[in-house]
């Protein structure tokens, strides 16, 4: 059963208990929010600590600008998302379910609200909505918990992790909506759909969301999306927290839900677009999305973005390129959350895949003596 | 003989402790001021602050243990741990016990800072401004060497150093360069609603 073709009325939700976590473990389901973390491990951690007080935080923030798959799923298949949340609530003995939906995803929110009205399950009483601000970091686990608790969608330091002390101080499962839809199918049919949702962006004929079979390659999925509009120079795999890859390398990449595919964004850079300019633009965006809590992130990403922009505009300072290489590595692990890490990995991949372009872009115009 | 070794150790460890503690306090204030220079990066301040704080506890433990196990004084563990329970110089030893326990709380909360939250940690860290003067008073009040020239010089240097750092701290406005950006981000994202 594929996610996006599922019937909207699948009958009553099967009764599930703690044994379901073993089924999850055997299925090998990995989270689809971007980190690819083992779902069974997460559920076990929350289940062990729950004394009937756990909280299920359904993460539909989808702050990644290029990603559309979560809101498409919530709009088209709200029942699957609710199924997954209710299964989690039963298995982990939850006291509260929070639907954390991006504030701009009105259609998704409305679809979930309509679907809720038709649910007979007692878990219905546990559900509340929270609006995720349209900021990049708002989808991070700790930021989601922070918003529900204090009203600020800024990441906090971990530990304590949400599974230890999350919403209301209770053990909290923060789970992406697509992951929960997979959980729903597993609970209803006994096996996973064996698919993953991808969002195509950039130079494809039909940009948008595709449900691709696990085990096929990105090249196959691009064909499903109508093929590339022109031969792409490179592919951004995993969105802004992902990495640039050469086309040949990306085309062969098998679709397995691991961290490399991140949140499932596949961006095709058409021939003729300047990769240095695009990289500079994305770095500026990421720098602007820092929540200004940690100096290395706030100042470091700004410095990286500025250096990228100087190179893109052909007015770089001597040594800018060398500094970019060094800083892209040094900024990692220097924040309370993974925002600087993601930006650093993204930039490092750009510097290696587009090494020739970056080199050709650095003529130090501004510093040449007349 | 062994008793006099213990007694010298107590006095020596006490003097070293107050020097280290004063350095830790000064470094803590300097880190809040974000002091840095050409050959002094900011992480050096915090790194030294942290490591010297742990070392302070080691010498403090030495100071206390040697004083207690010294059979000549016959203080007992209770006197070292329960403030004002000592038959001997009740008030001055009590100050020492208070300073010790405050420092223990400050270090312990720093080690588990991630678990207790930043605000709670900060609140307890402010107790340093109680612990340090209490420790200095303890030394002045009951130190065997208090009025010898070298100990007077040490105490005066400690008070001058910490005093100067505090004056600097009070004179400097909050220099957190992120404060405005952070509050701007928070105002922009603050939202909450429920069904």
C-alpha cells in the first residue's frame, strides 16, 4: 500500500501494544524528518520512561524551503498521519498529542482538523494544535518542544533530549508526519509501504512530490518526475542540510531512507546556472535563519555567507576561498543545535563539487592595486 | 612529627585554595566580560576557569581532610561539614564550612548544567559572590598565618584582584553582542495556539 494512494477510510485502527515496538524494530523504519534516526529506538526510549504521561509531538513544521512532501501528505492523507499519532499514543501510553504544523501550511492544518472530526478513537481528546513559525530551525526537535512549552521556537541544548524531558517535562516523542504515516501502514497491514516521499525542485519537468519505491535510484525517481528539463550540472540531495553531488554520482544513489537523503529534497541545478551564486544565496538564507543563540553559528554562518557572496560577485578578499574551506569545517559542532553543522556540510560539498567554479570566481578584483 | 606535617599541609592547602579560588572568580568575571586579546582567545578564559575550579576543589579537600585527620586539633567530620557545630572557633570554622558547601553546590550544578537549565545554574552560580568573601573571612578570622607578611600579601592581592574585576564588570554594560538579534528572532517567531 502506497502512502499517497491510501484509501481515506481504512476501517477501525487495530489494537496495538508494547509488542508493536518489536515490529517497528524488525521493519527497520528510519525517521523521515531528515536525520534518518531509528524509529524503534526512539519509541523504546520514550516507552521506557512513560508512566502514562508521554507526549506525542507530531512534527509537520516542514521548515525546509524546498520541501513540500510533508504538507502534501498532511493535506492528501491526514488520516494516515492521525493513525500513526494514535498508534504512538497507545503504544507509548500518551497523555497528550500535539499537532505541530507549519503556520503557512493552512491546507494541511485544515485537512487534519477535518479528519479529526471523523475520528471515533478516544485519543481524539488528547489532540491539540500548535503553529510552527516559518523558520528553518523551528522544525528541530528541541525547538518544537521549546515552542510548545515556552512559546519560543528556538532550539535548546541537549541533553536532556525530548525523550527524557520534553513537552511539560514529560517524555516526548517528536516524530515527522511521514514517519507516522509509515507507522500507520505498518500497524494496519503488518508491513511497510516500502516507499519514500521525495520533493523535486529546480530543473525537472514536474517539480513537486513523488512517492518513489525504496531500492530504486534517484535517476529512476527523476524519470518518474518527468525527467530533467535539461541535463543538470549537479544535484542537491537532501535539501539545504544535504549535499551537492555530481549528476553521475547522484543518479546512481539508491533510495534508502538514510541520513544522506535527509528530508527527501532532490534539487537539480540546470546547466547554465551559476553554482557559486546559488550556494552563496543558500548560505545567506541559512545565516539569516540562525536563532542568534550561539556566537559561532550567528557570526560564523554570516562570515561564511559573506565570503561566498564576495566570491560570487567576483570581489573577494585574498584568502577568502582558503578561509571558506577552513571555516566550513570549524563551524561544525559549535552550536547548541545542528544548524551550523548542516550549513557547514552543505558548504563543504559545494566547495568540493564546484571547486573549479569557486576557483574561477576568485579574482580579488577589489584588492588589486590600480 | 606527622601531626605537624598535617598542620602545615592544612595551612598550605588553605592558602593555595584562596589563591586558586580568587583566580577562578576573576576568570569567571572576565569570561562574562568577553575579554580577549591577540594571544588570549576567549575559550582560554572559560577553559582555565573550569579547570582551575576543579583544581580548587582538590586543594580545598586537602585543606579539610588534613585538618580533620590531624589528631591534635580533634575537629571531627561534623565540624567540617555542619556550619557552626565546631567547639573550636565556632564562628570562623563555620564560615569555612559554609564556603565549602557553597562551592560544592556551584561546581556540582555546573557539571549537570544541561539537566537543570541555564537559569537555575546561573542563579546558583551567583552564590559565588557569597562563597568567595565568606572564604576570605574564614581565612582572616582563623588562619594561623593571617598576620604574617606573606599571607597578608596573598590576601590583599586576592581582594584587590577580585575587587578590580568586579569594578570592571559593574562599569561595563552588558556586552552580549547577540542580545538584540536574539530578542528580534524571538519576537519574530513567538507564536502559540491550541485547539
